[in-house]
């Protein structure tokens, strides 16, 4: 049985930056966003059902999901959002389960799930919850810079996520990812040591 830390945080909080530092320190990373991207690439497992459900207009010429078109649809149509989730979420969960099983000797696994609190699907799988946190204005500016979305689009995404306060209530650990990458790295390094120790105790009793 693996010791798993669930990493989450709102859009633009810096989950990718934090998980990359953990990876540099030797943690095994399983990222549900990366899995979702692989499922919606040409020949991805989700693409046939997406094409059947939403039509070929949502498949780009190269066979990948037309993300801007789909994003616009699910922003404005709750039923479409639920249909897309019904296709993707079970496939992502299957891939996560397989990925965990493929690392039986990992000291610990960092499972990156942006909607860890919202979906509740992975809460029984993780031993600790790590929240990456920053203030909301930083979230907005970072998300705009990274994705090219408008401020309105970013705010709408944030409104569909749990609030910062609610997320922090679930946290066993918090990384403050504000302006200093060095400070972020220091926090990750300290938590990495903690998780190594906790994983050792966990494995001794499981």
C-alpha cells in the first residue's frame, strides 16, 4: 500500500511549480491534469465518446480535443459540463489507480488533483492533503499569463472551484506560493522530509 499525498490548489496557485520541485527531490508524481490531456490527444481513450456525445466539431483537425470550443461550451452549459465529466472522470480515476499500482516501491506518491476537494473522488486514496495557496489576485494574474484566458474567464473558473477558505480547512499542510520561488522551494524541501518520515512509519504498519 502506497503513502499518498494529495496536492491541490486553485487555478494559478502554482501546483505545477510545486510538484516539479517535489519531483526534483525524488517524489513520484501522478498528475490528473496530465492524464486528462493524454486522454484527449489524438487516439486518446476519451476521444471517441467525446466525438459521439458532442459531435466532430469538438475535435480539431489533428484529432485532439478542441479545448477552446469545449471550454466555451461547458462554461455556458451545465449539462454539457456534466456530460464531459462523466466521460473523463472514470477514465482519469482508472489511470490514477493503474499509475499508483505501477509504483509499488515508491517511498511516497504525490497525487496532483486540482479538484480534490470538489470531487471527493480521491479523498479515500490519500493519507494527507497538501494545499498550494496564494492570494486571489495572484491567482488571476498568473492564470492569465499562463493560459491566455481573460480575467472574466479565470474568475468564472474560480467561482466553479471551492473557495480558498474551504480548501484550507481540508489541508493537513499548506505551501504559501507567493512571490519567492526560493521560499516555495524551502517549504517543499521541509515537507519532503516530513513525508519521507511519515511514509516510513506508514509502511511499517501496513
